[in-house]
C-alpha cells in the first residue's frame, strides 16, 4: 500500500514547505501532497502568443515579446537605498527600455546580443517603448518555450511562484500515487494515467496537452460524483416489520385551507407509494418558490406520524424554522400530534426539555436547524427526515440525521430549478418529483429590465410601494466596495481551466455593494427605514434583520443573495436586482420568487448596463418573458452551462462536509461526458458493489476523501 499512501503524506514532507507555508496552504484546503496536486490552476497565461513591441504597446494588458539585448545593463542607486537597473532591447518594430528595481543581479543575466521572452505591460514613451520589472525566460530558436504559465487560486501569505514551486516538487513523485480510476476505465475511455495528467494540467506545453489532461480530470470528477451518489443512494430492502402500512391523507387534507394542485397530488402519490413500499424513500422534490413543496412535505409527515413514527424537518435558518413551525404546528396539534421547535437560540433548559420529549417519544414532529444533528438529540422512533433547501446541507449532515433512526425515509426539497436531464446526473440515486404548476390565483411577477438612467424613477417606485404599505428587496452582487485588484494572470491573454463560456459584457468598474448602497438609499429616502443583510454577518445578526423586515419595521432590505432562502414575507412586492448580469438566470428566478407571495401585484426590476444584444442582455430578456422555472433552467443551461447547478470549488478553501466540489467539469465542452462517467460508475459497482477488490482500493479511498465520508456513512 506504499503507493496509495504517498499522496496522503502532509505537504511538509516536501522540501521547502515548512509549518508556516503549510498553514497558508491549509487555508486553501491543502493538507496533503495529493491535495496539492489536485489544486489545479484556475487558468493559464497564453505566453505563446508573441507580439511585436508596436502591437504590444496598444494592448491594455500584459503580453509576450521576444527581444534581443541591445546594451549592457547598468545600475544606479536611488533614494531609500533602492537600486535601479536598466538596459535596452529591441525587435523589428523598435527599441525598448527595460527597468528592474532592487535586482542588481540581472546584470549577470542579460548579455549583449542574447534573446529573451519577456512578459509584462509594454508602454510607449516617445519614440521608444518601456517594460518595467517584466518576467523573462532565455530564448533560442532550437529549444521551444512552454506556451502556458499556470495561474493558481491564492490566499494570504502565498504567491504564484511559491505555489508553482511546491507543485513542481510534488510532481517529481506524482507517479507514486495509485491511480483512483480503475485500469479498465482508463482503457475504455482512452484517459491519461494520473501522473501524466497531473504534469500536463499543471504545466502544459501546448493546447493539446491541456485538453488531454482536462478531459481526464473532467471524467474523473463526474465519475466519482456518480459513484458516490450511486453508493449513497443504494437502497436495502426494509425488514417486513418496518414497512409502513397506513397512508390515508384525508384527515390531513381536510385541514388545509386550500386545495392541492394536480402537481402536488402527483407528488403526494409518489411519496405515499415510496413510504409504504419495501424500500426506504429517498426522494427529491423540485419546485419553484411558492409552488407548494411544504404542503407535500407535510403530507409525508402525516404518513410517518400515523404509522407511530417520529418526523424531523431540518431547515437552514432559525427564521425559516419559526415560519414552518407557525404553519405546521397548528395543523398537527389538531390531528393529535405534538410538535416542537429545536433551534440554537433556545436556552439550554428549553433544548434539554425538547430533547427529553423526543427521546421519550412525546414529541412526534420536530422542526429545527442543525441543532437537530447534535449527539444529545436522540429519537425514540424516527421514521422520516426532511431537508428543506437541500443544497444548504452536506451529505454527512443529512445522513447524520437519518442515522438517528432505523428504516428512515428521506425527503429533500429545493427551489432551484434544475433541468430534468441534469437532475438525473446531479441526483443520481434519488427519485425526483417536479411541482411544475403554481397554485391558482397567484399573480405573475411583472419583470422589467432597465439601465442606470431609470434610477430616479426606480427610487420613486420604491417610495410608492412603501406608501401603499408594501416592502422592497434590493439585491447587490457584492458585500462591500473593494478597490479593483490586479491579479496575476488576468492582465493578459488568459485561458480559464473550466472553459465555461465567458459573458459578452464588460466587467463593470464597480459593483453595487450592499453596505454602501444601503447608505445611499437611506439618504435618498430618509422617510423610510433601510436595512441590510449579507453573508458575512453573524447568523444571529442576519436573523434579527430578517425578523425586523418580516414585521415591517424595515421597509427596504438591501441584501446579497442570502435572501434566496429566507422568510416568507407576503407584504414584499418589489424585488430590485443590481448588476443583474452578474447572476445566473436560475438564481434570478429564485430571487424573484421572494415577492409575489401575497394577493397584491408584485414586480421584479433587473438593473443592468449590458447591451440588449449581448449574451447577458439576451439572458435577462429571457427572464422577463417567462415565469416557469424549468424553462428558465433549460435556457440557463443552454446559455451559461451547468455552473449554476454543479457544486463548485471556486478556488477557495472551504468545502461543506459531504459536499462534492467540481473544479473543471463542464457540460459545455462535452455534454455526453456525465452520461459516460455515470455508466462507468454503474458498471464498476455492478462488478464490485462494495469496492472491496484490491484493484479498486484506490477508487474507494478517493471517493471517501472527495465526499468527506466514512465507510459507515455509505452503509
């Protein structure tokens, strides 16, 4: 097992990586040598595209130029003990003055008549050109230089050179890591072996090598996602005594103040069949905000309760827990079932009381947050677990709650509109129900696309809504205004590793930021109370602001997208989205679903400077034309690819426990790849269901690592 374990060695096993550097790498989620090798570049500088000086000077970014040294470097000492070294170099279009600061040793590198490939921003100065502190490599016509320079996600304390050096050291022994893809998979799908793929994705010599490596890791990501989901979703037959027998919903339905839609009835039919069948239910309900998912979940709860089981409904926020409790507790109390709330803000005494009642079986339905997951929360006879907004919880969290009972049925819900074809890939192992019909009488939300010239009219419209007693959400893409940073690698010809299609709109010089914009709106509308909420706030602070908005103590709530999942405020009738081009269609659709929940006509205003004919403008126009989530999801998938649906690593350190991260996978370049990977995973499990064979040990090891799972979680 020597080869398998080599990648699990800590990064401090590499020369030059001490405790301090290891600590910085740890912020990026890099603990082991394998973690480092799987820390792919986020893109590449295309240094193979060489320009003449004249052409480079007209480019507002870094470029490659090949120049011949035309004068001997000379150094002069400046104030502050600084040293400036200068020399000239030339190509067919002119002469360039090249300057380095505090690098006197370059005098021994640049000899008269030698040629180098320089990378930097060329400026025009009179009749000459200038380059300040460029990167450089010796050039000759015999030995080809690499076309690409890798650019890595960074964090405080790390720079590109340091990460590149560490990766290069790890690559020296990359072949010692046993390939997690089985040999038969590598052969059947013509994939690079692991060591070669690592070398080509970190330091590709050309496009062909990059494409080869990327194809292998796209397949690997999709394969392990499918493998994990199929393992997690594998169903074992229930013992006969654990099969539920009662599924009469009529007492429950008679207490609802509305009639179910046909789509809701179909979902409840599916749920009833699942819960009275021979296998535990594992079902996902997809439906737009306001489509009635909670009513379907309540029906599932009633089935569990009438079969003498307990049920647990887990939600991501306390305010949502309060909302569900207020809606469901009266119904189930009338049916004779006791209900309790278990959230972090309860006093220790209150929590202890609820947990004791759960353990004794006195509480039949509990609604709560992650407080439900603690070891001290014990159930007498848990039979149903429901996770609302399932993407907010990791696999381990859902499995941890289900593990508090035996023969537990699982229902998860999401308001994210997901195309059916993509859902089959993302939720392999889950049965899927769609609520594709809205309750009758609900008015569609008028959706409009405007630019900055409408600002005064928009302020007036917000004030008009407030005068009529209604409230407004304003969503911004950023939390606080930041100075634009010039990141390494983004100044020149840059190739993204993910190959997701880029937006055809210029990046705005400044994004509307929640904190500053709320202050601007408060000044513009002094008679109204403007509040703000964002993801960097403490959970308790967010809960307090959202609760104040629900009580209409705040008339205008400026927010980041944390309100995608939030309290139901029927009084909110206007949603304004700033820099709307920065959001995906599915995300915008969810935000729009925050309004229009009452009987009053509601509106969604998308503010964007994007040209109507650009890709961004066409996306936003598409949202204005339809209210149907699945149509929007399919359009989003077609226009942007699956980035809004796939879990994403985004180059940062944090990864929710049990959640898989996609770094390079994209349906845009090969829409058949997910299906191929899923077929390969299915064939492997058919041959070796427990991945117990020696040749599959690395496969099992990698899957457990990726999903942050234990063997018990899978079983």
